[in-house]
């Protein structure tokens, strides 16, 4: 068994080192792979874990594809963390493009920016690591301290600490409530800017 595990480790170190400078580390209960018909694919199954590009991924099943292993597909209780920025996410399915450094979360998805104390939820989340911009769609919920934001579409710009909401957006700050066609929230100051169809309640 020890010899088999060492063989699998060496196989993955060779197979998963492409044009990128980092090398994958992994864990899994089972592994299979194929290079037929010009399609390179490595499949990790059962308690699968991959560590690459400051990204740690865990799932029931992880597929690594592409000539340079640039595409990672995860399914089944997916959990991940961007270690440098301390961003943690959970989802049903995940697609990660190592070349573009874009993660797409599909299904019941949660993204937590621990450095800024922000939690976002939605049915689809796309996180762009290079621009630090996140798009959240369908049943959007964003939580920060005592503030709750709701919408059908949201863009979170992490560097600027700005949140743009559209699609029946609403913001709840303790007992205050804001509605409009479009809402922008400064997540540094919690200031709210609204545009079109504005209404709400303020309780003193």
C-alpha cells in the first residue's frame, strides 16, 4: 500500500506540473487518469484535495484537465480557500481556470471574505482573483456586521470595497430599510447610494 501511494504521488507530481511554476499536492481515496484522444484528464475521487496557486480545494470529486492542467472541476461538498487573501468558499460545483485565475461557483454557494468580515451567498458566484472582483447572481444575500443586502445581481469590488446591487435590491441596516432600482454600498463606511424608484423606512 505504501509503494502504491508513493507511485500515485510521483505520477501526479509529473502529470500535474505544466507550464506553471507551482506543483500540485493532493490527497484522495482513489485516482484515475487518461491521455487518450489528446485529452489529458486526472480524476481524484473520495475526500479529494488539491493545493495549487494559493488555492486549497476539497471535494468528493476533482477533475484536472487541459494540456497544461489549467482547468479544475470540483463537485460534491466543495470547499475552498484562497490563502493569501483569506477568502473561503463553499458550493455544489466549482470550475477553476488556473491560467485566468477565475473561480466559478455553481449551485448553493457561499463566499466569505474574512479579512473584510463579509459573507456573500447566491446561486452563482464568479470570483476573479487578479481584479479581486466578484459577481453574485440569483437570490443574492450579503452580510456585513448588522447590515444585510439582498438582490438578484451584485458586483463586489474588493479593492474599492464597493457593492453594486440590482434586480429588486434592498439594504437593511438594523431597523432602517432601503429599496431602489439600483443601490451602491460603500462597505468601508456603510454609506448607501440609491438611484431610481427609491423608497424605504428610517426608525429613530
